[in-house]
C-alpha cells in the first residue's frame, strides 16, 4: 500500500501552529519537506523512526537519492567526520532548507566505528547526516552500535532508493576498515567494496520533535 502524502507547511513549523502531531502518521508516510531540497513539489522524505533513535523525535530520511558524491579522502577517523559527504549534507543541503525547518531540527549524537584499536569509536553530533550501518538496520558495525536501528528499515526492500528512477547505490556514514566504507546496494543489501573516493548516492536524514504539527491535506 502506498502511504498517504502530507506536507509540512511553514506556518505549521512555527511554535503554536495548528494540526495534529507528525508522530501520529505511520512509518513510511511520505512528507513533502521543501522544494529547495529538489522535491519539485512532491513528497520527498519518509518517516523512518519514531521516539526510538531520539526520545521525542521523528526521523525523516530522504525517500530517494538526492545526488551523488564521494565520501572524500580518508584522512580522518572516522571517514565521515568533516568529509565531502558530511559537508554536503550538513552544510549545503541543510542550508537550502527553510529556516523554520532548520530551527526545528534536533541535534543527534551517535558513535561511528573508527578502525582504531586505541579509540574504536568516536561520537559526532549533527542536525543532518547520512545514516550509519546500525541505523540502516544492519546491526553493530565491528562491535560498535552506531546509534539505533531505524524502525522502517527491516528488510532489503525497505532500503532500496532510486536515482533518476533507477535503483542505485547509496552511502552510509560508516567505515569498514582503513580503506573501505559501507554502502547500500541497489537491492537494499550492503556491500563492502566502497572506496571513500567512489561517487555514490547521497541520502540525507534529520530529526524533528514528535509533536511537530503536520498539514493533513494530501
């Protein structure tokens, strides 16, 4: 069944706006966030998690691939920290969204595996980010729980995302070792052959408060 489509209007993002809480919508519901994200007026984010990754927060993940990008040179542990992909999502894409929405986003802190015996993980905090290996439903990454599994992603089929209408690969923010990073294949499974300098799909995610009102008009 195709989920109902809803829009978050700017006037409803303001404190005290009318409407029912977004947390009342089922997982998988498509939400139109902003045309400036490339949605072209269509619902472009899906509800992937409620009151789980973040207490009192709803996780919205882009339904399909935004664009392609490399993660970037693997000069940091973890790869994602300060990378090309991190800056694209956390600065460029974030900056294109309406100010009211940016103000609503909750900061999310989570650990990333680092392939470092002395420091096996490092915490990062972001308002907009790429999903981790754990968030995408694949479990712990080399023993590190990188956040929590999002409630929507329980099968390969649920993780399939398209670029220009065709299923394609997309990056996670997790590394495998000193050379490789995790990516999701076009069939929704994982693949361990992603060099950080490869160009793969960009799928942004963010969290807003569960009580954020939505406009029930399709």
